[in-house]
């Protein structure tokens, strides 16, 4: 079974409504190209606000599952018969998260992933704005395959990707917000995660010049043999397309039975503080 997946990167304005309209317009192009699963960039409909601490006004931009944004994308998923991965700024009660929901092709929300590993460095002051994710590493069984999410820094901690693989994930989507000269790091780490876990991974990065940094895009998709099967894209608004062959995935796992040969009883030291 082969399916086409898409990663959509685009420059955000300060107007959330304009960003949502832009996302829908670009996603329509991806759908016309045959995409069945579409993932947007990290915090897809907002400019990157965690660059400094203290911008408390931005909390008013957070959304829950009843928001207009999610209602619009759910409607689009159902009408087009596609799956959407929607990374957004989530409000849940009094807590805020850097989240991603998965919307199935019938418009239903399958669930959400909340970013677990939050950087606390200049221009990525995320611990001020977000709580750490608290719902683990879910795998979402969509109409077109089993998908998981690792948002940005989560990909630098291989344990999360390994857990998703052990749960049977086929494709991991990695929405990011990366600037400066870090492409080699991200491509190397994500490629290694794909190889060692026998999965496809699509990285979808932000683009655009914002107040404090330039996001460089260069989204890509890698297969479980470490080969690029899509991208890298450029530094502008782009659609990254990749064909995912699930039969090929099963064949690679037979040829490289890395998960089968694990020795969990010997790994206890990793749990020690």
C-alpha cells in the first residue's frame, strides 16, 4: 500500500486569520497532488512568540478543541477525505501546551500529542509559555496508516521515537521551528531515528523572517534506510511531497530486525537519575 504524504511550510503573518486561510489554500494544492496525510509546521497559525519571556498577551491566542481554527480544519478533512496533523497553541483549563492534534479523514479528532521536551534557551523560551506534555507518546491509527508526532526538540531525545516504534507506528511527523545553521544536525538526528526504528519520518520546518530570527524551512522526509525520499525544500512557502510504501516498510523491518534484537533487561541504567 502506497500513500502520498505532505508537509506544508509557510511564512506566518501577525494575523492568525490570514495564516489559517493561507494554510487552507496551500493544503488544497497538496490535496490536488494526491496527498492523503498533511502536516503543518510547529505552531502553524502564529508567528514564533516564545522568543522572549513576558509576552503574556499571547495567551489569548491559545485555543482548545472547540476553536474556530480546529472546526475549519475538521471540515476540510472531512470534505477532502484527508488526514491533517495540526500543531497549535493549546489551552486546556489553566494550562497551555505546544500541541498537535490528528484529525482523521472523516473529520473526527483522533487525539493529541503535547510536546514533552521544552527548550529554555535564548529565542526558544518555551518553558515560560508551555507546560510539559502529559499524555505520553500516542500512536494514531488513521485511515491511511499509523502516525505519531515528535515536535521539534522531542526528536533530539530518541526514547520517544523508540516508544512510538514499539507501539507500531509507520510514520512520525516532526513539526519544527528551527533557525540559523542547524539543518545538518536535524537531518542527521532524524535520519538516525528513522533507521534505528524502522520507520518513515517527515520533518516540517517553519519559514519566514520574523522579529528575531529567520526560519529556514528545508523540510524533508526520510525512509527507514536513511534515504531522502522528499526534500529538502527551500526557504520559502513550499509543499513537501513523499510517497510512503507500507509494504516496503515491512520488508525493511524483516531485513533489519533491529527492534526484535533489543535487550531491554540490559538497559535499566538509562532509567537512573
